[in-house]
C-alpha cells in the first residue's frame, strides 16, 4: 500500500521515472572511435539532436584522437571499453589496471567517465574490483541487435524498434556503414514514437538511479 501511495504521489508531482507519456532510451556505441564512421554518426546525431554514449578503446583513441575530441565536444558521454579490446575476464589485476589507466590517459581533457564496459560484456570479480577502484560502474545493455554480425541496416533497425522500451540501453557499434545507417534509422523511428535519446548518465539521473562504482547496470 505504501509503495502504491509513493507511486501515485510521484505521478502527481511529475517525478523523474514516472512522468506520463515520456519515454527515454540510451544508445551506446562500442569499439570506436573509427574515423569516417564515427564522423558520419556524429553528424547524424547532431542533426537529430540525439545524445549517445560511446565506449571507447584506448588504441582506437590513439589512432583517431580528433574523433574522440569531437564526441566529447558535442556533449556525448564517453566511457571505457579497455585499451586493447582484449577479454578482461581473462586478465589479471595488473593487466586490468593498465587497461583502464592507459585508456583514461588518452581521454579528452575534462572528460570524467562513469562507466566501463568490458568487451563482450565478460567480467570477473577482478574486473569489478578494478572498476570500483577507478571509480567506474560496469555498463551492460538490455537491447542487442547484433549489428556487428549484420550488413543490413533495415534488419538492425527492426531488431531494436520491435523490442525497445523506455529505460533501455541499446548496444550498437560505430564500425561499419550498416551500423551507422541503422543507428540513425533507429533514432528517426523512435523519435516518431516519442522517445528522447539521452546519455546513459542522463538516463540514470532521469530515473533517479544512483550510479555506484563497481556495480553493473543494464537498463534504467
């Protein structure tokens, strides 16, 4: 009964997470930055006024520093995806600390990441502890269209649109034209359904979710 009263009170006051008719989703992009793919994606997101979260690899930032700077400059969120894109679950603590530290050192000035997404979503207690020590939460996902395995943008779009709900975190990549095209198609389709695109941190804030280092989050 108490819970019902609290929900009704939030509805009447318009509390975040209970606002009627409002739908929010976070698009996340792994493995980049990737030069022309990231550049095209950023232009499309800016045109559509959509924010996203990019989980970057250190070795890719070293290769494409201008794209990492552009992601940050346009107000998107940056998280870590490790330096080498190796399987973190199989790494010792020393290797994990180096993966995190080497990637942090390459981020744009002023960037303070909140999330680490281990490649493939594979993690261990050592990964959890390394993330916690670095002040990072672990980020999973709730919608995965497996865009890396498809070259058909329409198929990727359909896989997301048919299952997405408010609060979802969508896993995508900015490593191919089909993925980039699909991402922009997804934005267009979901905007038409009333969705607003937020960074993961903004989505958490919208739903009154506290982000704690070392904890895993998959949706909000």
